[in-house]
């Protein structure tokens, strides 16, 4: 390779970017309430990883060929100009919207902003036990930055490896072998960490488990050496390449349609297989002589590919803020079209007015020289300083506002940002002992009930939170027909001890027990599978619930068992478990609860609002329960209006 040679532009790779970002958009439209047309559209991120590893490695190797060295400072300067301006614009926009309109996310966003600035979002999400697949009223608008964090962490290490390899004049085969070791290590790490009954977010987010994709891209760069001059291909070889590339497109498309994001296949080598197929597509699309490369390099694919980074940055906040029914009345494919329009519109503004000016600052200086003015250069500098200062002041103001509203919001809880209603209770009974102390125990139903409690609840009861998110009273493995799984034995072990600790600390007069979200499924234990509603299953629930009641009674509390309301799980919401919507199941659990209350001295039953069963305008209304299970403020008010008179009679 000659000293003046450079990596040529391959428009087909912009087409690959376009396909990848389209897949991600359609996937995320579905995970935020829209039509789920591509269950496996997440693989677009893996395509980006491979393409990024391929291009960055190629550029660094070209630098070695041209100058004999790699300037790490220049590399990071280029990365900063390429990535930071658009990212800062998104972070600033998300901060403003959160501080002013979506205050329930203030605590989460405030922390994730700091993680995003350090390109550590993925590890922050892992440390916070934030599921990519789990429940939550409104996802954070910054969750998607996990993938950028993986890339940038990879590029902290990879250029250094290439610098060492260049100085040692490491043979290409040895470097490929080293990359192979890294790929295998990443693959094995993911397989070892994966638990089919646990949330796979640790494996999904981890840099160690996802590094195999950019490493496969790096290996492709070493194998293909795209900087080398290539002559024309004969028809046979070109046809073979195009057929291979089309096969890769077909394989990725089939995967995007058929493979769900929690499939065990993904975590047992599936991500590696996807990355290898993506590498084939990149190799063919990047070849100057292939028909596939020319097709992918035409408009509008090329236009979308050039803006794919901006589209990716903006699309997720748009999805989070435009959920059908929950945020706006537009539903179905019309909602998806609206989201697509907003995401691409914001991306175009970002690309034109933020990315390009910062990416190519010399263009402005050339025009200045043609204008013959040395003063303009100083004016440009001042303009940049003013712009940076203005952005800094605005960012500080947003930070202060986020800090203020974060103090008012409940961290990590699914909250409703609307005004808290007051209760419509006429002449409620007066407790002889004054306002009773009530602690709520159970799963996240109770948690969201308290987070979104009525404004005047303290007039009737003093309430505290003893709930454990994701935990009822059963221990074992549960699964839904949708593929959702949860290992309650590992995540909820020790729930009785936590109940005892909370009861000893809060000293409630009444312990309100709200379970049901996890007591509606077959239960797999070490002794086998207990079929829902079988005598063995019923006995397990009775024994577990009785043990919990005993724990609370020993603390001096009167136990009030809340019967299950009718659930109306919303398809498309995070953590969709349709079995919860089977009223025969909830009725059976209520029969078991009644039997336990009858057999246990001092236990009271509490009836939830009947409207969740009898009135479709309430039961299936996401204003009352955001996913048909967990409470928003109108739903919490309805619940307390039904339950408080019953509690005050205890």
C-alpha cells in the first residue's frame, strides 16, 4: 500500500447502516406499545457493532500503513468530533423535557446523564439492576445509550492493542489469532453468565459479553483489507459474492422476524452467529464491484445511513414520550408513522446543524479565507466560545431543575406525573385508636399504589412501604407462554426476613398484604413442577402465605389480605404476562386466600374495587393501571376509596 493511499468510501455500507437502524426502530416501536413487527430487530445493534469494528480497525491500519504509527490523541479527537456534539444535543434535550414534562423520571435521568457523559451507561444499568426487558411504567429515555457505551469502552482498549501490534510488527496471522481468542473469551463469558430463568440483561448489556461483535468486525478488516486496490470481478465471482450477500440479508431478516429478544439461543452463541452473518453482509456491501453494494448505496438508503447515528440517538426518546394511549391518543401503525417522522426530522436537524459543522470545522475556515477576512476567524472562535458557554449555562440550569424535581419524585418507581387526586369518601368510619398505621407488604403492585397515592391519604391512614419489587410469597421458577421467565427462588429468597425487618421497624397496626402478580403460574421447584391450581400448588401457596402471616402477626400487626383485582395486562408493555388477565386464575387464587383467612385467626380480607372486573372503561384503561396491573394515580385513588373504609373497621 502506498503512503498516500486511503480507505475509500463505500456507499453500500451506508445502506447497511440504514437497514440496521430501520430494524432497531421497528423493534423499539413494538417494545413501547406499538405494533411488534420485528421481534428480533434488536440485531441491528449487532450489525452496527460489526460495522464499527470493521471501519475503525481499517482506518487505524491505514494510519499505520501511511505513517508507521497510530496517534491515539488524533484518534480520540476524531471520535469526539464525530460523536459528542449530537450526543450532547440529545442529553440536553432529554434533560429539559424530563425536568419540565416527565418529572417522574428525574431521579433516573439525572443519574443516567452522568453515566452517559462517561460512556458508562451499560455498566450503570447493570449496577442499578435495570432490566432491558423488564417492567417499568415509562422506560428511561437514555437506556439506548448502553450500546454507545459498549463501543467506546471497546475503543479505549482496541487502539492500544493495535499500537502495540504495530510497534512489535506483529504478523497479521498472529493478530488474527489474538482477535480469535478475544472472540472466544467474550462468547464463553456470555454463555457462563447466562441463566435461562433469570433476566438476561447482564449478558445483553455487558461490554465483556458483547465485545465479540466489534472483534469480528476487526477480524474482517484484517482479512479483507479494504484499503487495497481491487480490480474488476468476473461475472462468476461477482455473482457468488452477491448471492452470499443476499443470503446474509435473508438470514438477518428471518432472525429479525422470528427470534425474540429473550430467546436462549441468543445467549448460547446466537449473538456470535448474528455477528458472523453481519460480517458477511459488510464484506459484500463494502466491495466496490458487487451489485448488492451498489443497490444498498443508492438513495434513500444512503441518505438514511449517513444519518443513522442521529436517528439512533433521537428515536428512543421519541418512543418513550409517544407511547400509544399512555401518552398520545394515536395508536397502531399511525403511531409508528408519527414516531418515524419525529425521529427522522430531529435526526436531520441534528445532522445538519450539529454533527456536520463540528465534524468538518475546516470547511468554515476555507470559506473564510476566500472571503479574505482574518477578522472572521476570530469571530468564529468567539462564536464557538459563546455557543459553548451558552450550552454550559443551559446545562447547569437543567441540572438544577432535575435536582429539584428529583427530590420530589420517588426514585426508580413507576410514577404518574399528573396531579394527585383526592379521595371521594363520604363519612368514612373513624378508627377508635385514631389514624391507623398501615404498612403494605407484597410485590410491586403495592409499591406503585403508594408511589401514586392520593394527596389526602394521610387524613385516613398513615402508610409505609414494605413491598419487594418482583416478589410475592412463592419461591420457584415461573414462566409465561410469551417466553417471559423469572426465577423467584433466586431473586426473592429471604422475603420473610425482609418482611420481619420492615414490620419491626415500622411497627404497623395493620399489615396490608398485596400479592397476586406472581401467584398465577405453574411453579417449578427443586422437587418438580407444580401445576397451577393443582392440590400441590394450592398447598404450597397456603403454606407460604401462612408463614408470611405468622411473621407479621408476631410483630403485633393485624394482617389484612387484599384479594386480587381483575388484571388486564396490556400487550406490548414491558413484561407482558397474559396469564394475569385470566379471571379464572385470579378467582382461584382468591379462593385460596379466603381459605387461608378462614383458617388463620385474626386475618381479615379486603376487597379491591369491583370496577376492575365489571367496567371495561376502567379495567383496561391505562390511565388507571399503566400496564393493566400496576397503578397510576386514578387507579390508586380508586383502590384506596374501596379499601380504606374496610381498613378503618379493623
